[in-house]
C-alpha cells in the first residue's frame, strides 16, 4: 500500500510540475506544497491547478489552493486526507 507522500508524489509527477513540500504533518495527514511549472510548460496556472485538484479530490483529499502566491512558486496547496 502506498503512503500518503508516495500518492502525492505520484499525482504530481503525472502532471509534470516541479514541487516541494513546504510543511508536512504526518499526524493530521496535512501537507503544504509549492508547485512550479517547468520551463517549457506553457499551460495556464489555472489549467494545471484544475487538473491537479481533480486528481487529489478523486484520491480523497481536501484541497485548498493559492494561485501565484508570493515567492517563486505558481501554486501553493494545502491538502489533507479525508
């Protein structure tokens, strides 16, 4: 069986975005991630977000996004397993 982190990584790898874990709370199963488009990715941030959101919701995660947050990332996510 996959761990939460492995599932998250599999979803994000399928979308071909760069990501890092900003905060991980294994006890509450809540994760904060920073996502950045790769250099040649011309998709709008909103499109990428919608695709990723659908995957996470299908996998049973609550999903809260912030598009274009301060800093270098394109999307800041807070996800939590239901």
